[in-house]
């Protein structure tokens, strides 16, 4: 017998309309929302009280690495230990309301995806890139290692030239990639390049995009400086990751092509904290962080004014100040710096769902969608911090977390 559950909460957010509904309930049968409206009946009623019901959250740029300390980035413990920690992070993410995530580089996520699908562990639905493609000396090359050793890493494919790039796309797909992650600029955390260095030629990126799209995979590009952003956007990548230094030309091109912007905006908070307090980061990195953090707010607001679709990605990977479970820091940081709350909430839900081609199935609260639902204490339209106060989580109709009952 199929049981229907009616969820009752003080407020239900209509994400597309941008309005808060009161006096409506949400009926769930199996894994689906079957009805949204007043006075619904069901076999079971869950009264969530003075809370707001939201669609399940997305984090479309994170890394499930199991790394716990900044020094481990260079000298990590055994992969078994990392994998178990990353599995724990999956449970933590789900309990924090993140029902779907996209891992933007790392092989562990490919396996976590399998473990979640077979029911061994609980966690968000995972879309995984697997290994990251970059040019020799690029952002995903490990500059502290001898070149031959860096090339043995399973976490990246260091390839140059259009045909090698095509072969790398095929290799990533062979490993199980749901999408392809590339780097078209240097980065803040890679020693021997700079965020403003443009990486890969147009010819190389066009080859990657053509190959990936032919295989039904989207392409996400780590791109921070304007030149590398433009190479990526013009070659047809589907999302720009970071985009710290956007200008008018970048946003115009992105708007024309419908490129999604994943600003990983809360990194600004991390940068601010680690340039003022010593967290053991090397000096070269602190200098690059300082440059990026002053540009990030302007880029976010410019993208918003231009009407570019923004999605939330924390770029968290498990270390202090970037721990999984705190991923709502991302929409909260966006609002703190001037993005309207409804836009941050759209980024957290429907926009991210669209990036993953899941918008027919989730990202909003409507009949016919998966029952991915989160209830938070308070009203996030007036107090975005409410996103940290998660009291209830349901993923595809399965209750994950329920509020403590009043005595
Ligand atoms: Zn990242």
C-alpha cells in the first residue's frame, strides 16, 4: 500500500514566482510531490510548525575529498581514510538539506555516487566530473611534484593539443564522468600560474566542448581572469566556475550564450579570513587571494544586473573554514554582499537544477517533481541565515531528518 504524507508548514516558498505562500500544504506519494494546495488529506500528516518549506538545496561546485587539513592538500593520508571521511561528508551534506551536489573534480566522488545509488551510504544525488583536464602547468597540475609524478595522479588529466584534449574527454567519460571539468585559467591555489593567465587555446577548448557535447556531457570551466573566461564562453562551455574578474564583455557573451555562472562566492569570506589571520597558507597564495577578493563582489553584482543565471557552488572540500555541512554559507555570502535573497534562493535551487538538466524533476515545489524538500526555522526571504537552521529534510520522498518533537 502506498502511503501519502502531507507536509504542513507556516510558509512554502514558490521559487519561480518569488513569493512566500501561506496556508498551503504539500502532499507526497512515493518519491514525488503529487499536490500543493490548501487543506490536503493524507495517511500521515507531518506538522512542521512555524517553518518554511523549500526545495532541496544544491551545491554545484564542491569536492568530496575527505581532506581535513590545509597541509593535507600536499601530503594526504591513506586513500581509505579519505574515502571514509568523504562518505561521512555525504551524510552531513544531506542532513544540511543538500539533496543534490555536483563534484567539480576528484575520483572519490565517482565511487561515492555508486555507494549512494546502491544504498551502502546515504548522501546527496552526486554528479561527478572525475579527473580535471588542464594544460601542462595548469591549475590541476600539481606544481609541487616532479612532472612525471603529477602525471600519475588519477585526479587530473594533464593534456595539450586538441586531439589529446579529445582523448582526455573520452578517458574521463570512460571513468564515469557525468560532465567534464576543465581549467581555462590559472588559479589562486596553484603556485606557478595566476588567475589572470589564460589557459588552453580556443582550438583546444572547442575540441573539448565538441567532444563532450557529442557524448552528452556538459563542460564546466574553472575560469577566473577575463581572457580565460572569454575563451571558454566563446567555445561553448556550459558554466563558468569562479569568474572572479568578469567585465562587460564577459557578461555580454555569457548572456548571449546562456552560460551559467557559479561564482563560488563564499571563497571571498575564506580569502578575507586567511589574509588577516595566519592559517598556514603560503605567501604567494595570500597575495593572489587579496587580488581576487576585491574583484569578486563587483563580478557577482555585474552578472546579476546582466541577468545571467547564477548557481550556488561553495567549492568546499572539507578543510577548516570550508567544511561540508556549512555549504549554505554560499547563498548567505551572496546576500550579505548585495544579491537579493530570492536570487540567492533561486541559485540554490531552480537555477542549479537547470544547470544539471534536472529542472523537470526538482528545484521547485510543484506537483510532478521529486519530493526533495527542506524545512528551515524562520523565513529566508527576510533572514537568509535561516538556511543554517535546517529542521527537516526529505529526499525523493524519504525522510532524512525530522524536527525534535515538542515534549
Ligand atoms: Zn573547485
